[in-house]
C-alpha cells in the first residue's frame, strides 16, 4: 500500500480481530469458519462506516486463504494480499446502487454457475443491496434458493427494512452496531501514533462525537485536520492540532460562547442570549456553529437532568457548568428550548442573526404545554385545572385554581391492591383463547371485582361481553386456566359469578330501597342504575339533573355462576 492512500482505506482492517466494536459478529464468523459451518448467504446490516464491507472481505480471505486454527486468515498469504490489492478473481464486488436492474442480476445468476477459478469458494459481495429493483430481487431469490456449490453471497446494506423478507429469510443475518465513542477514540489514537499526528486529547473526542459512531467518517475528519493543521514544519516537528482549530474546521463553535448562550437560555434570560448572538455576529462568527454548540451543551444538560451521565464530558468543567445551569430548569423547558433552536432556519439566512434571535425569543418564552389559563377563585367541590392546550378549558378552569407552572399531563393514580390483583389475573389470561375470544381482553370489560367470602362476582359492562365470556368458558381449557389464575392471585379457590348490567341494576335498586327503608341518608336514590355510571350522566347529575326513566336491556333473569371456577 502507498502512503497516498486515504486514511480509511489505509487503515481498513485485514483480520477479524482488527474490526472495531463488532466482536459479536467477528467471533461468530470465526467459529463458523473453524468448524466448517459456512452458510451460502449472509446479510450484513448496520449504520455506514462500521465495518460491513471490510468484514465481508475478511470473510472472503478466511474462506480461501491459509488460516489459523481459530478461523483468522493469515494476512501475508498470497490470497489475502491479492484480495487486499483487489486482484483476486474469485472475489466479485457489486455495487447495487449502480447495478440495480434485473439485467445485472441475470448476469450474476449466469456467472455463479461457474466454479471458483483458484480458491475453495467464489465470493460475491453485493453492497447497498436494498437499492435493487423488485424484479432484480426476484431474480436474485432463485439463486439464493438453489445456490450452486462453493458459492458464498454476502449482502451488505444500511437499510435492512427495504430488503424483501423472502431474501432475508434465506440469509444468515448479522447486525453491526454503531461504534461507541471509546471505540472510535481508541482507533484514532492508534492512527495518530503510527502516522505521527500530534493532537490535543479533546480533538479526538470532538471527532468521535461528530462522527456519531462511524469510524470511516472519523478517520476522514482526522485526515482533514492533519492536512490543514498537522503537517510537519520546517524544523521537522509535526504541528499539534488544537481544539480551536478542530472547532473551526468541524463547525462546532467556541465552547465558552456556546456554554454562555445555553446558560442564558436555561435561565430564561432573553436579553443576555440576544447580547451573545449580536456580539458573535458583529465579529463575524459562524452562527450555525454557535447554534450547534449551544444545542450540544443543552443536550448534556438534558442528559444530566434525566440522570444520565455523558461518558465524554463527565467530570469536566464544561459538564459542571451545564449541570449548575440546568439545575433550576425543568425537563420540558429544556425540550422546548431544543425544539425552538432546531426549527431556526439559519442555513437559509446565514448572513442575518434574525432567525437565531427569533428562535431564542421563542425558547425563552414559557412552553405552551406548561402554561395554564387564569382561573377564578377556588370553590367547594372544584376540579383540578386542565392544560391550556385543551379546547374549552376556560369553562372547566373557572371551577378551580391552577398552578402557575402546571405540567400538561396529569399524574397517574396509584393502583389499589384490589386493582393490582385483578391486573395480575388479566395478565395471566392475556393469551388464553381456546374457542373464539381472548379471555384477558374480555376481563378488561368488567368492573374490578373484590372477593366476597368464597365468591368473586364479575359485572360486565355489556351483555355482549358477558355472552362472549360465557361462550369462551364452555371450553374446559379456558375454565381451568382462569381457575388457576384466580387461585394463584387470591390464594384460594373462588366460585366465579357472572353478572350482566341489568342484574347488577336490579341489585342496586334493591339495595337502594333497603337502605332508604333503614333511614340511610347516604344511600343512592331509588331508580339508580348502571346508566348513572356513564361519565356523561354523572356530569349531568353533578349539574342538578336526575334520571327520570331508563331503558333496561333484556337479559336473563338470574345471575350465572361458572361451574368449576
């Protein structure tokens, strides 16, 4: 290899152990080769620049060259050198983005009929396979269904969801992960040592964060910085790449200025934020870089506020500053600021600070979801105020006093022990269906029961749900499963009593009459039925209405007890 090669080609891994961050893939492939369990087709999928094509070439080496006992190819063998130099006849690489038609795949289908020229396997690497047309996929499918002997096809793609399921099902799939920042930095340190590149540690950290897990992108960025600032001077000593130089080339902006802007936004100090923007605009700074730096600082604040430690900035002065600035802020406020900055159209108006200024003003105003309309003085029986974003809220807020910074979502009510027990029964029956209906779904349509003695009574919300339940309970397997779920939850065998809405209404009327005769002033009035359980009816009754008459659906006259439960 010549020194004129770009870094990402010069530093392409040549052995499985050199592939960074993909041990779950390389270890499996090495075992398959060592035990001669090679598949005829592989699908390598994952983000760009993480080693899919490099691993495919290493696999081609291991299949055809001399190798160690653990499945690693010997890098200085004749076959390995030929593959690295791109002159091995039994390795054919196809770019599906430029050869996506059916004619190209037909040519491939004809070519695979010929046996390898010199190696044990003829290997085809189809890169960006998701770009093939539907007709081309159909032509490729025939080859994958009935592969000729000694042919291995490796399909690589960044978008596995675009590959037909019929193709995926005939391949061994390997998912490549996005590299961590530590993996990228470790490889960049190795490159810097061999290439004699001097750089501040923060430079490599910034490259890793900018590359977002793509080692190829990180190596390209390092090479650009080296060409721009790291060349050897007249004294023969390489120049050190500084953080300021890296920020200028990567467009990240100055850390101190970005932190100052982010802190002003978190403090809702619009005047200070606008001062920072105008000061930077007057001195000709890149406002896009300023916005990107502020977003990065706010991201760190968001993670810290959520209790997540950022591995790179942890313990740094920058992290301490942002942690202190974010301490009085709320998560929804930080999210509101990030959303406002993300919507700023700076690229289209790079010469004017106005888009960023408007975004700052929007970011320092109170989020819509966190505000509430002014409320009238509280009165007895008032209901909590609802968020301002809900239509017709003013009528409801007039009954109660709202908090100044009330959250948009109402906190979930804690489940009572009775509700938790019934949830457990529903969970146990979530997949039980032996006739027509899933028992768990039916049980969700009845009121939360509470055992009384040795019985547990189910009151379904509709007759149809009750009838469906009774039909499903005709199957002994469903009955036994429900019996086991109830026994396991409540600790004893209980007799199950099934009740329809009309039966429950009759009992309510009887209880109401009995309570009225006993002089119980808290009893429900005569005529109370399950219709009053409706949210609409309850709301009307709260305003002074009363139930005059009600249609009761026809139903069986007696409650039904399910035998054996």
